[in-house]
């Protein structure tokens, strides 16, 4: 019998990159996934996670049916029973306490899955609640907000650069397409600088490697500005034409000398001066922040501001290799506006609103303290906040107080184990959607149809089907007018000028969305000044320094001498690995073989001091909790620092050590990169 074989061009949604893939399907079963050669981001290559896609999709532990927790055990139920009971409980809570008692959460996979995030937002708005949360309030959104405050729009780093400043960023483990681009551009003469408490492999190819104390990045960057201004290395013409507030920056920056920074950061003053000269004298240079390395510190917002100012005063904006304001993708808006402000908007107003531009996101670190007084029901869509959010103990205690917890996911996660209802979700190959990539080919945005390659696994439902059917049960089905996933995607595409049919038939490999041009054009920016705001009225209005400054971590050797007595080491959590995304893919044998266990990295002198050898089981302790990991003694790690990976379950969960109340003051992000801890051998 002849097999029905199809090759489907689609994308990978296992991290935020959305690399292009070719999926071979035989008789309805996906049998092979390969990189798509024509895709400008990954150019036919895949990371280990992408290569193991099918092991994840066809894993025997995937959720197959709706489940209800009864007397501590999960029992299979029908979708109709689940939706009916969920709708009944939601309606009762809404009638008794109002719609804002509902909170919804979209996980990291919702950042790149436009339909997941958009439909989750739409559901809470249709219900009448403003409380939408996601990983955006601990990761990346701060950077977007801060650059919007400075430029009016969001400039991004390009894959191609003449000088890569890898600032707390390790592309070997966390940024597969950037690693490919660096490898290619090194051959063309590009240079690298690595700033990190650990000497990463790319440091072997670097012009400079600077070993920095975790959480002090802003101090070093301020000292670079000091050198560039006082030695007149800045681009005076660019500053004169396009910026506001440079005259105020000059006196402001004077105290932040390289010698001042050396005492704080551990980086020698002469090295800071050398880097300032290298950066200022390179056209087409970019600072590449770690995905959230500088966000999850006490100085997070100001760190992003300082990096922006460094790019600006050297003229590295809208030039090849610098930060580029690329055309933004305009799509049909799936989300909906709703009255009221989400949790955290009053405490952290700039995270929520800038110049009337409102964000749909609440501040997730505010959730535990508001359960059950303000939040009584919670939906988790494609996420695992018990594992991925700071202070797992606080989130666990809060979720146990909820009247209703619903999880829609592929697997039984730590969060799902606490839920009242666990519902099986579709993988990215089992539903339709859009893939959007903006940091390719000099920031040209790339749009691709995410095609449904196979039928849903057992009784798995997509987000479109789940929310549409639940909305009907709640009497708000008219708010979900799309009769199919394809119709939803067609709606998203309407403003682009591209159609569903074009991306399916004419451009199945995807298409560049808009033309990109370098240069400043008319030189106008959508800021209050009409220029790039070095001096920020937006920050001043809410009581913070309008010029970039430095704030020492709240729990550090300098700011917490009493805490230091019990916890004498610096803890930085969240080390990335190429084999997993956060808590995902931990069940895949081929990936576990390459990274079988969680390892806390320490330097050899630190190991000797605490009587620890390579491979010992150790306990890492903070004032919030204890985690257990294997010791990895590594000369490349700064002494006095403990580097801990995230995403491991149970007793190895790094977020047993972090604290929701230890927050960055401007946007409420948790400090997860610069805490204090102790270690001991088990």
C-alpha cells in the first residue's frame, strides 16, 4: 500500500525564535522534523530541542483527556463536564465578588504563540477582568518598556554586528540563531566582548573578557559613559540632531568614574576605559543583553536605560550592526480592552502605561500577596508558574487558597498537580497560527504561517477551541466570532496585506513583511520631546531619576551586611541550557542524556573553603528556602559566586531560593540574579 506522504513547511515554537522547519508526515503521523534551509533565521539548522520535537509531541506522558481533581486524585472527565463545571464556578465567583477575581497566566511559549497570548487576553477581557499575567513581567518586557520610554519605539539588536558586547548573554546555550550569526561574522572581522561572572566559551574568541560581580552591570556601564563623555569619544553630530538631555547628562555622569565602578563591579578601571574606547570607536556596535540577566536585578530599568544611552551617544542607532528601529508587525487585534487596571499597575505605573500607551500585563510578583483577597480563580495556559516564577513557596501557598485553578497544557506540570481541572492542549504542530520573527536580515520582520501538520493528540484542544467553547458556556460566545482556527489567523493577517491563502500556497516558506531602511529619515521620535530622551520626563513624573543611575542589589555584600553573616556567597539563578526551555522538555531521553542533572557552579577556591568536591550533592540556602543540586567546580566561575540553573523540578527548583518581595522598584521585576546564599555538602 502506498503511504500518504506530505512535507509541510512551518515553524518551531519551542522558544521565542520561531525557526523554520520542514515536517514530514506519513499517513497522518509526523515522522521527521528538519530545519528549513530557506528560513533566514536558522538557515536549515535546528537546536537540540528542535531536533527532539517529535519526542515531545508523541511522548507517552502527554495529557490525553480532561481531568478533575477529586479527593486529591485526578479522574478522567469529558470536555463538556469540565467546561460546564468551570463555567458554573466562574459565574458564581463573578456574581459574588465581581469579574476581577479571575486572573489568567500565559507562559513563555505564549510569547511566541500569538494566538495563545491573544486569546487568553481576550477571554479575561470578555469576562470583565483586567488581570492578565505572563512571563513578560519577569522577562524582556522591561527592556521593551524602557526603550519605548527612551526612543518612543523599540529598537532591537541585529544578528549581524561589527562588535558584539555579550553582556550577561551566552548564545551557545540560549540564543541559537545569534550563535550562528556570530560564527559567520567572526570570519568577516567582527569582534566580541564578553561581560559575565563566568568565562563562557565565546570568551576564548573575544577581544576582552570582563569578570563582573552579579547585579552591578549598571555601575560599569555608567563608568563607560563617563569615559566616553569626558574623553569626547561621543558622536556630537548625532547627539545634537537627535537627542534631548545630553547637557543634563554631562554633569550627572561625573561621579561615576571607572575607579568608583571598579570597587563595585570587580572590573579594573583600566579595562572599563579600554572597553569604552573600543565601543565608541566602532560603528555598527551593539550591546546584547542576556534575555533577562539585567532585568532581574535591583537596577533593571536603569540598566536598560544606560545601555540605550551608550548606543545613542556613540551614534549606534539605525546603522548596520547597531540597534535598529525596525518596522513593527501590524496584526488584527485578538486581545480586547477592558475597564480597570491589572494588579501592580498602581505600584509600578510605567510597566502598565507610558504616555497613554497601556499594556495588558499585570505584575506577576504581586499575585501571591493578592490571593485570595483579590484573586480567587486562576487560569494557567501553557505555563508552569509554580516552577518558573520567583519564590515557588509563595506561589504554591497562594494557589492552594484558590477557589478555582484551571491548567491547559501538554503535560502534568507542578502547577497542574495543584489544579482543580487539568485540560489537554495541542502542540504547535496540531493547530494553525502565525509565526513572527523580527531580528533577521538586518531586522527585517519575517512572517510565516504556522501550519497544522497533524491531528490533535487524543482529546487535546487548541486555545481557540477551549476559549471559544468555554465562552459559549458563560454566555459570551459572541466575543469569539471566529468559526475556525483558520478564520482566526485570516483575521490576524488582514492589516498586513497578506492573506491566509498566500502564505499557505504562494509563500509556504514565509515572507519578509516590510522593507527596512537605515538612517534617521526625518529624525522624529514618538517621545514627548520628539527626540531620543536621554533625560526622561516619564521617569521623573513617577518619582525616579530621569537620568541613568545605579542601585545596589538589596541583598548583596554591600547592602545587607547582617544577612551576609549567614549567607556569605552571591547567588545568581537562571543559568540557561541549550537542551531545555525553562521547565520544558525535561522528559525527553535524548536531551536528558546530554544534561542529566542540575549542577550548581562554583569556583575551586570556594569549593575548598566549604569542603566541597566536584560531583558532591550540596544544599544551596537563602532566607527564602533550600534547593539541592550537584556541585560543579569550575575555574571559569568567579570565586564567591554560586550559579544555579532554573527549570529543574522538585527539590532542585531554583525558585525555592528566590523572593517575590525582593523587587526592582520601577517595574516590579524580581531580583533573581544577585541574591545571597550559603552552601553546604549534604
